[in-house]
C-alpha cells in the first residue's frame, strides 16, 4: 500500500529490512529497471 501511494521503493526496502533492493523488488513484484530508477531518485 505504501509503495502504491508513494512509489518510494527505498522506504519500503528499509521498512522491510531488506539489505538489497532486488529483494524488495521481488517482494513487490515490480519491474527491476523501474524500481532501480525510483530508488536512485529517492533520498533517505
């Protein structure tokens, strides 16, 4: 729900405790390229 509302995959990664963004992407079922682009734009 948070990802759909914000598009902030880095925040989701931190909330879920994933060390790698790829794990979060797999968990969410989103495209890896889109996810990495979003993560690079996000400051936490």
